[in-house]
C-alpha cells in the first residue's frame, strides 16, 4: 500500500517480513528487509526503482492502484541489482518507450541482467530532469556505493536524497521513518549493513560524502532502498555515522574469534579474553566461535573492534575451514586500521598459527606479535600463559584511538 513521504512523493515498495538470508545465503537478515521504491507525481510522474522479482505481481498491482502505469513519464534506476530492478522487465512491458534514467554503468548492468534495449537515458553527476511544479531531479553518480552503477537522486523543492543502498538497513518496517522504529534494532542493522556491504568502499564513501557536502544541498530526508528513511535530526546523524565509519572506524572493543576441535583452542580463547579484561577493565571483549556464530554479526563486531585475535588448532597442517572462510570474508570487507594476532592448540607440528598470522598480514591487519600456541590440551601453566598473553596483547592495543560507543552488537549463534 502506497504511503506518503512528502507532498507528492509516495513510498510504493515492498516490506519483506520473511527474508532471513540475502545475497543468496551470504548475508543474514534477522529482521527481514524493505525494497523501497518511490513514486513522484508532479507535472511529470516518475518512478524511482522497483522491488525484488518475487514481488513483481504484487508491486505492479499496488502501483496500478496508486497511478495509471501508462502515465508514468520516466523511470529512475539508481542501481541495477536485482533486489531493486526485479520488477523492471514486467513494468517496461507495459511502458516500453518510457525513458530509464541511470548511470552509464547502470545501462551496462541493466542490459546484462535483462538483455533489453530500453530507452536508456544515461546521466552524469549534475544532470537534471525537470519534473514540473518548479522541481527537478538531480543525479549524483555514486560509484562503488556499492556497485559501479550506483547513483543517488536528489529532488529539489522537497529536498529528498534517494540514496539507494547507502544509508539503508535490512529491517522490515511499514512505519517508513527511522524515528518510529525500535532504535536498538535500527542502530544494529544500520551498522551491520555498512560493515557487511558498504565497508569495502570506505574511500568512495568518504569522497562522496565530501562531494555532497560541497554541493551544499539542503537535505531534509534521506530515503534509501532498504529499511527505514531518515528525516529531520536523523539526517545529519546518519551522515555523521557514515563519515565516521568510512575511515578506520574502531571502538574500544577486541574480538576473539576461533574454532575448536576438542575444546583446547576454545579454552585458550576464553583465557586470553580474561587476560585482556584483567589488563583493561574498560575494553569490551567478545569471544565468538566461528562455526557457531552468524558470520555477518561476527563481521559487524570485528568492524567495531580495534583488534582481532584469531584462533584455530592446526588441522592437516592448516587452520579449520570456518576460520579460513572467516579470513576470506575479512579480506573482502577490507576493514582498515586494526591490530591482530593468532593463537591455537596443536598436537604435532603446529602450522596453523603462522598461516593465520601470514594471512592476517596479507589482508591488511597489523599483526602485533607471533601470538600464542599450545601443545596438546591447555593445562594450568598454559592457562596462565594465555591469561598473561591476553594482558600483554591488551597493552599493545591500549592506546589506539577509538570512538566512544555504547550500543551493543548481539552475536547470534
Ligand atoms: Fe539493495 Fe545493491 O542492492
């Protein structure tokens, strides 16, 4: 059902209450998501984005209750990913000659997905579309936030920034506005979204935010393509958070992640964590078994942390596969400015720890020491050594500059 955003701007998207995994099975969505699409009815009628393909029929049915689809003058596609363009082919079958405004890369991704020669109108930053009643849509290319094809659309007069994935959250809500939803879930999902989707492109985020600031546009609302929209005082706060997250973000937290075969490396993880807490009662330590935890929640926690300890027993001369997969995830997310070290039990020659340290260095962590490894199961002396190691590690990261942040990330099993 369409909902009014402001004046002649309506939300015409889909609330997906059921979704629990996204991007195939790559991303957990504990609270579902929204596919936000927007309809502008000024002198010209413009649709911004659509919804994911399973909801095409419902989307078109409800859109037809809001507007005569044949009277749509233009379609704006801010980003070609299928969760926002899934209904495009069926829509364009009804209005085949209507222009589609998107970036040059957008043309490539739409042709790549749909193999159609629609009436594309590729745009560059600063290009505008006059929609009448004294209002315009201004396009702002936003490559790598988070695809090369991404752009923002800014509506003058109503001062709305349609920001596609940036500033979004995977959180189903029919309340539209961020100030109306549960703030704990909102903050958690906002950061999780950034950490797991936007973070690899932090430099682009930083540059784009500076560019938008320099444009000096009054922004009263930010309407992303997932989750709740930001209005009023939430707008500068949302921008402030993205500004902080884009550059070497870290709080006074340490993540201790591991996998274990018979429990020895788990014991090491827990005793190291005790040592950290003894040395620095202020630091928040989260201990997470990678085989039992939600990988996206773990990634969010690592994003918040100033340091990371990674543990695995040596198994077939390697680390356990859950730890290997985690480090591959870390390579892609490319978090910056974090310190690290490895630990783990071994029974024979103990290769895993060096492999982990080498990988940590390779993917951009600053490895502060060789970590700690233990032959066979930890006994009293080994436990004491782990506690001491935790204390020493805490000392090595104690003076890293951090952002004060009180919110909690729940790491689900
Ligand atoms: Fe929500 Fe990149 O699509």
